[in-house]
């Protein structure tokens, strides 16, 4: 993924899914789309953001490093413009490619990457 | 499989900013966002919007406009209403943003001279940033107090100050000074107004077994090295509880109409607050805060502060995302205490 110090940080979060956990079928994420999946119960679930570009998938913890809030203010509604995903709260702009914040109130910070794997059309949590 | 959250979002269109060629006399560009038009000259910014089949014009001093615009950009449209003055401003809808002219001015709104238009936040943000880049002259820092940045904002276009308007803004994950978290500002000079503030850090002694598990820092020293005014930075994150201290000098460049209760704790010096009804702007109170004073600014007001000497203020925000709706629907009262 990014090679940042945040690689693997997601594993320490509550309800973090283990490697091999199924997320969804690949066909449930349209090309160019962002979807959210949650693991665990209650208010503090593990929120996983998955973005698809062609056959390429990117996944991050849905957690903006600016104010430690989810990137979306409404369920599954994400702001995608010009190769960036924007936080709905205060408009921090992250590169979809690697989760780097290149503009906004937490410029220089990163989204926490989560590895994915696709096996027989099913998206799963990856090993590394 | 994981729980799937409703429907997917798709849209990766590039953002286009509508800007004119530089004006032949002033060399400033004009900007458009939806039906709003923005134009600056040597002293003023003129904002116009459609009303009653014509265009309603509103004028602000360019330095006041740029100071307000800088906060709106730095704070990502912030919480609730950011009134640039009694006429023009923005309202954060978290993903969308509303620009308004006259909407929260009782007289203009009643006379049907107000106008409101919504935009995707990233689109509006790019226009705002482009205005700042083009309209801030060399030497003008919209974050600085007037005594520090002077009148370089005035006159025809004279260079730019990208370094000031795009200065690195520090995001704190838990608390400054923790490993991997934001720095303690040791590389910044002590501001002229806080030359008497002690600069030593607290001594932390722990029982065996607690090494590396306790942390403390000198908040007054940290604030004395703030290089901006009226610009909160997070110094403590505990779930949705955010401590956002700041240093204040001159006038809060916006009239803030929060969409939640906001607590103020005066740490040093004095700030005089003017408090008005959020919807109409009708005066409601004046509050002079002195060191140690605590105030809860209700969710149904707008406020603007005045500080002659640079003052330290702790702003305590609740970042819960469902709060605006809870207040709007009346499920929460706009004030935290009933007397």
C-alpha cells in the first residue's frame, strides 16, 4: 500500500476484521465508486472505506486524521472529485491512490490503509 | 460478510474554478460561484447575487473579507454559519455548503433581497482558495493581527503571499508532544504579547510500570508561540471532545453562528463578546470575559469577539456529527443549562 508508518495501524482498532474476512462481492462496488462497510456492533464500529477504479481496489479506515471523524456525514455518501476523496466535515482532500492528504486542514497526514484481496469475485481483508 | 452501508457514491469529475482574466487596472481577477460574483479593487471586495430580477451588491473592506475568507478556508467551512459580516457568509452542511447573501440579515431577507445557493464543498473550497491566492498581496498575512501585517492588503495587485495562506496547519491525533503526534512549537518564536509567559515544560515522574504512559505539556508556553490569531488548533482529542485553544487579537474576522453549544474558557487577558440571534442578528448580550471565566455559547446565537491585547482562549467543541440535526429538530435545547 502506501509504505507510511500507518501501515498496519488499523489492526489495533476495535472490531478490526482479521485477514480473510469477507467484505462484499466485487460486483457490489461500481467502478469509480466508494462504499462503506462496518464491522462490530454499537456506535464504535470499525468503519471500512473501499474505493474502486476499474479492477483496482483501495481501502482505508473511514477516519479523517484532522478531527478524528468519519469522512462522510451521511451513510455511504462520499465526496469524490478529480482523484481525491474529501472529508465532508472540513474538506481535507486525500489522494484516492494512496490516502495522502495533499490539501486542507491536515495536509501531510494519511488515511490508514487496509489491505484487500479478491478471491473468486469476493472482496476480502488481505494479509499485508 | 460485513454490513453494507446503503448506496455507493460515484463522481470523479475535476473541479473547475470560474475566474476572469486580470483586470487591466487593478490586475485582480473576478470570480464566480454559481450566481454569486466576487470582485476586488484597491480597497473593497464587492459581492453580488440575483434578487428581484436585478443584482444586489454588497461591499466589504478587502482586508476584512480576506481575513474572514482565510478562516473559512482554514476551517473547512467550520461549524454552522460563518458570517463574513451582517450580510454575506457560508453555512456548512457537511459535504455541501450554502453561500448566502442577506439570508441572515432580517431586513434584507424580509424584503426578498436575500439569496442562497448550495455547492459541493470541494467545489466551493477551490473557488475560495483561488480568491485568496489572487487577492492577498505580498506582505499581507490574513491570519496576523493588523499591527503585525499592516496595510499591505490595500492597493492594486502587488505580488502574493502563498506561504502565509497555505502555511502548514497542524493536526493533532491525541495531544501535542506525544510520540507520532503534533509538535510543541519549539521552533516558533514567542509572540510579542506573551514575552512574560514561562517556557518550562512540566516535570513528569511516574511509578515503576507507568513509564511512557503519562504525558503533560505547558499549554501557556504552547499558546505563547502561536503564529496566528483567531485560529483554533486541537490540543486534546478524546473521542468527540476537542480542546481547541487559540490566541486572539483585534476582531474575530467572522461572526460565528455555531450549530452546537460551544464552551469558552478565558485563559488570559480579556475578550469582549457581542452575542446576537443567529437567525436575525438582533442583539442578545455582551459578555466581557476575564481570565478564568467560562461561557457556553448557545446553539442559536452568533458571536463576535474583540481583544485589544492578544488573549488566550480555550474553545471546547463537541464534534458529534448528529448534533446539528438534534438542535434543528428541537430534540436538544440550544443551551446546556436551564436557570
